[in-house]
C-alpha cells in the first residue's frame, strides 16, 4: 500500500548534505529512500565509507509516498516472509537507537473476512504462516469489536497479527542517514542525477558519473527503487523493475477510531497478483497524527500520475463497508505513488555477476519500508565478507536473465 503520511516532511536538520562529507568511499549508493538509507546505515556500522547520491531529496520517491507499514501478515511462507521476520527484529532494535520521531508503533494488524469461504481460506493461510514463525490469532466474529469497536457487523471473522507495526518512513530514512553521518562515514549528495557508470578495463564498476562529475568507489549499489531498472540499464544489464501505481485517501484528523491496520482478506491476493489491471481491496488504518489512511489500489500504468476518480470511489466504498462510521468523515487529500514491482514479487538484493562491483537493492514493491533493515544488513554482510544471515539465492539480481536463457 502506498500513501502520503500525514506527519509531514523529514526534519531538515537530519538532511543537510553539507555536513555529511568523507574524503573517499568504499561504496556508492544510488537512491536516498529508506532502502538506500538502511544500506548506508548498516554499511557505515560495518566500517565502510559510503556516498549516497539521489537526484532529489531524501525519501523523494516511493518512500515519501508510503505510510510505513512493517508487515508480516500479508506474506506467504517463503523467502520474503523470512526477510520480513528478520527485518521486524531489526526495526525493534532501530526503534531504540533512532529518535522517537520516526513514530515506530507496534499497533498490530487485523485481517477480516466477510464470508465463511473467505474465512476458511484466511484460516488456511494463517496456519501456514504460523508454521513459518508468524503469530496469528484467530478472532471469532463476535470478538472482532473487542479489537476494533467501530467495525461493521456481519463479518465472518478474522486474524490478529501482533507483529505488524508501522513507522514514519521519510523520518526513518532521514535518521538512518543521520546515524551514518554521525559515525563520520557518510557523504550525502542530493539533487545530483547519475548519468552513467565508470567501468574499468576488466568490465568492473569503478564508480558513477553525474552531471556534476565523477564519484569513484569499488562498489556501487542500485537502490533506486522504481527506477532501479533504468539505472541497471546504464550499467549494461537488464533488471525488469516496473512501476505499480497506488492511490490512497487521507481523511481529516479524527480521534483514534481505527486502532490497527485493518484490511480485507482479498488484499493478500492482490499483493501476490501479477496482473497489470486495476485491483482494489480495503485497507484502513489510523495514525498517531489523527487522519485515517484508506487504500489500497494496484495497477501497472507506467509512471502515469493522473488522478483516477474510479479508484478513489472504489477505495471509499470498500472502506465504508468495513467502517460505516467513516460515512460522515471528509477525505481531505489523496496521494499516488509507484511500487517497484518485479515479476516474482521478490526484491533483487546482492551482487550482479554480470558487472563486477555492481550490487542491487531494489524491487521490493510495496514492502520496501518493512524490508529495508534486513536488506541493509544483507548488503553490509556481503560487502564485508561475512556470511549473510539469510540465503541469498532467491534474491539474486540475475535470476531473470538466467530464466530467460533457460527457455
């Protein structure tokens, strides 16, 4: 789900590039969203000198259009869920290290089904998740209002996921970078677009070229999010990252009428779908600042930001079916953003064997904020010669090229 968070832009004191300077770098990271920031944080903590480059501001892309969900509830057992569970542990640690302004909130998630067949499917899904380490608590229909007093009557039941959490994504990205800077290991170059790669005599990456000059380092990390495919092509490789657009409605500030992230069981199927067509499924959540956020939609329409009245009408209607109390509430604004989609719904993380020195950390779709710390920890382990804490094979950046060659 993509949203505009009501808490406003990152603290400017955490973003000034002038104080973030080192003389030389071991790693150039292209992208100052939360994934790039987490990679910078863990690389700096591992002792590496890092330069982060972005053509815009910190969190100026998908991160700035995200509400900050840290979810395990929507993930099938498998590599992404393992990454999410590891990341959930790291977010707990980061919440004690970063300022409280990142708004880390362990509010949990509630997934509801409107029909008995839907509940049976949700129960099977939750059972498989439980076997993989997720806490999923069966909530009978007559106990749903214990968790959400304003839920509509007549729902078949649901599952409570206490491990789901939330963070303010733009502030989290800013303060991850601030922490790397405080360690004296970060150079931050904002408003600087990468126009090409510096390539050595053996085809290895030696840095990047921007409109302001050259930035040299033995490793370059592609953390460009939705634009990760375009950046990869500058290095001469294909990575099939595509934008998947999403809208959200933001209401006027309210008392806390929605306590958890609440969504319909259909949302899980939409997340896993590869369809390019429009899909909408109700996702409703309150925020510490008061507004209620309403999503979620998914469609592949390139980078088209045109406002879709049809999508907004669907989102509003689906939200009211879950929370009739919102019928008299005003929606005061809407946002759009682009999730970085890869065909198998897994991010590309790690070195690209086609271009020595090039690494990728992109394609996380709508889960990048939740998966950012684990991604950063994996990248830092690889760069420092340590055993990664999770198997890297499922995230191999060249897996699509290998699949194509095998056909």
